[in-house]
């Protein structure tokens, strides 16, 4: 079982600064990294990195399809391109280029998709993507992840420098809830068991991991033993732990800051129906678009809270 932080509190560093600091570090180490932006450098704390290392950071403008093409070309020269833009634009806006230039050609490009789901907050419905992970997981060679906190984000970024292929990483930009202790390392494609349990299993990713842990505490007070799993890799999903805990607890609740269609809930259901069917519920966004608001308001509005997870678990119990 993974060792987690004892108290759920905000990370000391914003996720965007984790990205900028890691890119800077790899540039200083003289690695072949090159960071591409779609006119969102200030949004991802990359302004100073660009100022200090203009040959390693390129602002391609608000032309997301072109950014992907530039990244594909740079990868063919031996560079390791990291592309950042918001989730909506890293999926919907440039899907054909993700397919043609990256996935089909098997080019070595890493996409960092920020402002995940309701964390887009004041950018509203046009920028608030609830379908992005579902879009990208349909591509044959893609690896799709949603990082949980700053500790995980940094570790994954460092791994991606040495891994070849098309990786798509979803994240929020600001402070996440700290889940993992400093120095933790992660295996892409392998879920993390954060809490064991025997009555129901809560499978979550992204900001919903913290909500699942809160819900598990609530269930414990009701005499219910809930396992919590951080499924930070959506594709390839960890089938073994899903099957193991379906057999152990007999009930599954998935928790995602994403549409319940074609995301974590769908991926887990696919594994269950083919291997070990059990009753399940999906906590996530249900047939809605986004809107302007604070993250707290939006999580309540779209049912992305510990209370909603608790209610879903109660339905199964």
C-alpha cells in the first residue's frame, strides 16, 4: 500500500511552477528538451524560463494544430518536445494532428494538458473540458495520465524525459491537495493503493483522489471499510488491481473530474464487464458543459465532492 501524507492540505508549490521548474532544470542539465507553448506561457509560469533560455522555449501562438506539427518535426531532429496548452485545446482543437503527426507516426512528444475539468474555473464552459481524456485514450499508441499532486507531477515529468512515445498528461495549474510524501516514485500504468478496505472500492484520479479519501473517512464512521485507489494512468489502465478489488469488495465507485462517458468510469467498467462484473457507480460530470465559478462551487454544482462519493457508495451498500 502506498504511503500518503497524513493530513490533506494544499501543496506548497503550484503545479504550473512544478512544470516550469522541471523544464528549467532539464535545460540547465543540457538535455534535448524543448518546451512549446500556445500563447499560455504566463499561465504556466514559463515567462522567466523563456526569457532566460529563448532557444529552448518557443511560443507558437494560439495555433494549437501548428504547435503539434512543430513538435512532431522537432522530435524527428532528436529533440524531446514538451507541449503545453489547456485541456480543451490539447484534445478537441488539435485532435487530427494528435492522430496524424504524433500517434500514427509514433513520434516522441509529451503533451501537458492543464486546467483539467472544473479547475478551469473562471475561463468558463468553452475552456472547461470534460471529454478530453476520453478523446485521447481512443488513439492506438497514446499513454494517458492525470497527475495527482506536485510530488507525482515532478516524478512523472522526469520519467517522460527518458521515455519514448506519445504521452498525454492532464493536470491542474494551481495548488493540488498533497497526497504523496516527498521522494515518492510512481510506475506509469500501475495504480496506487492509498487505503485498504473490504466493503467497497473507490477508484479515483486527479482532484477526486482527495475527495475519495475524505469519503472513505466518512464511510469508516458509518462502519464501512472503503479501499481507495489512485488510478492516475487511464491508459494503459491497471486491470489487475481493478479485478483484485472487485473480487475483494464486490462494489466499485469511480470518481473523476471528467465526463462519466469514455473516461475513468467507462474504462473501469470495460475491465469489470470482461473480467469480474460487480455493481458499480460512476461519480463524475453527467451530460453537462462547464460554466464560470470558483472550483469549490463547481465541484458542488457538478457533484464532484466527497458527499457525492459517499452517497454513491451508500447506494451500493
